[in-house]
C-alpha cells in the first residue's frame, strides 16, 4: 500500500479472538475474503515492550488490511508498546477494553477498564502520541452494575476527548465475576438498541457493532444504523459466509481502499492454497496441526463436513499437507466446488441513522 494514500477502512471486520485469530487463521480467511478487515489476537503491552517482537508482531502482507489489538493498563507502557510496534505496517492500533477473562482481569486489563474511563482516555492519548495510525477502542456496553445506557454514554463521552478514531461496541455487558469468557459471550442479553442509540446521540463518532452477528444479511441490517459491523465466532465456525463479503462490500460502496479481492472461488481452491502454506511452515518447523485447526469449519453444513473435521482433528503428523491432498480426493465433488455464496441484495441506500427493525440476536 502506498504510504501517501489515506487508508479507508472497510465496514466489515473479523473480531480479534484469543487462541483463534492468529496469523495462520488470518492467512486462511484471506483466501476467502480479501477486503474484510482483520485483527490480531490481543497482544499484551508488556509482551511487546519486553518480549520477542518479531514473534509477536510479524505477519504476512497478504493479511492486510490488519489491525493490531493490544491489551494493557499501564499508560506509559501502552505508549511504549505502540512505539515499539510502529515499524510493522499495521493499519490501526486497537485497545482492548472488553475482554472479561479472569487472567486479563488479574492484570487490570480488558473490560475492567470500563470502570476507569479517565484512565482509558489517558491510555488512548499515550498511544496516539506514538503513532500516526488510527487508534481505536473496543469495549462492552457496560460492566457489572454499570449497565445503564447512561453509564455507556459517560464512558464514551470521557474517552472520545482523547480522540480515538472508532468505538467498536460489543452489545452485551460483561460480568467480571460469575461468568466465564464463553458465558459472557452468550448469557448477558444482547442490547443492539443501546449501540444504535449511541450512534444517534453521537452522530459524529464512528461506531462499529459486535455481538452474535452470524451472517452478511445480519450485517446488512446493522449497517442501516451504525458505521461498521464486526463478526466474531461465526467467522471462525462458519468461515465460508465471508465468500460473499468482497462483493457485499463492493455493492454497498463500503469496501474501503484496500483494493484486494480473494482469488479462491470455491473450497477446493482454498485447500490448494493452504497446502502450499502448510508446506512452507512445515519446512520452518511449525507443526501442521497448529494451522489446520483453524480450518475445521470450512465445510460446515455440507456433505462431507464430519469426515473433514475428523480428518483434521486428533493426533496429526507434523506434515499435514498430505491430509489436505487426500481430502481433495475423498470429499464430495459438489462440496469442494460449490461456488462462493451470493451476497444479500442491495435493497436501498444504507445510512447509519436509517430507521429499520433491529436484527434479532
């Protein structure tokens, strides 16, 4: 990408997911969608400042457009981490203020920072002071007893003064005690209306919605109310829904300025692409199981899906390329060659403030 050209972010993204959205998953999903915005897993600021930065931050350029998500609570360390990551060509730096896991809470990171909006604002300021890239914030609509819409407004009102480029809002509150991270993704009720209201009350802000969005049709409805949509677990469990994403974004004029398009128009081509990738990493000493685990959902809902999952699970050899070659012979031809999905039709111009029924979670 020409550094002199202003980058315009696509309005559809795949969420940062711990133990899921590593560089191998991102390479895999890039064979399905070229335009969708991607995120790293959360990387702690301490790890960046004190750890092996190449191991933590390196990525394949085909993964762009790509944001680095960081997690931390120390203001100075956040600034140092952003400065340390500056040589890597990420398109954005995102601050995690939404993760509710015990491990994250113990370090004062993630969702518990919503209790300290002034502190988050200072962290954003420190981050912005060390990069010209957009700095953004991902958070929940609330945390514990601070679950009213007025509490969300106060958080956003304070943090916005630090100048983040976007607020990505998970439309559930987070319970810091009593629920596991998985339960925090499912048990607190979805409140999409709070995110829509936030956009109405702060029309000048770039608001992205996240939380149990499972299809491009869902995303289309949300885009009538907000600026962007983030899809999480569905992107991992049923990745082929993104086979229509590039056309979906193009049809609506919200593909951003990445200019990339996926070249894989069927699952067989995705597998062939991953065979070459597996061979490269196997030669570098990475066991194939660390890569193919991200591919288990490729045939979700199709004949042969169970055989595919079983073949890529359990004890696997370090070289998994022969397994994928065998799958090209054993899976039903119709499943391998089924074309990319059709995107939802464009029914009307989409506006962030357009009044339409809210999608059901």
